[in-house]
C-alpha cells in the first residue's frame, strides 16, 4: 500500500477512492466537533459513514488551516433519505471526520 502525501490537493475521484478504502479498513478518527454536530442533529456515525460510502464530492477541496491539510465535503443522503454533507480530511492512512451539515 502506497503512502499518499495528502497535504496536496487530490482530485475528487482520488479522494473518494481513498475515503472508501479507509472506511473499509476502519481507519478513521472522529473529532469532538464532529461528534457534537452529530448529536445536535440527532444523527449517528453510521449516517455519516453511509453518506461517505454513497455520496459525491461536488465542491472543490478547501485547505484547512488547523489541520494543515485539504478537506473534502461529501454530499449525499442517509439511509433515512435525509440530505447530509460530511467534511473530512485525509491524513496519511486515515480519515479525519471534521464536521457535518444538514441544511
């Protein structure tokens, strides 16, 4: 398995492939802010994972100054057919769940 330098901006398709691979391998970290946003919206981690597995990246990646890395907003629908956007960063061999939006 190759190590990707994720501080460079990845193409949307490449980012989604890495997100899918890391989800499959269970390589992710949930930041406290992300957990708080899920709780506020009465959502579960599995809702966000479902969106990452089935959603798409529409917007261009943004550079996150705190993480010193690019973040990717994956948009889609939960199992309950609710629209959700999940913002993640890719850090070497794991996903960092940053935040979520539902409006």
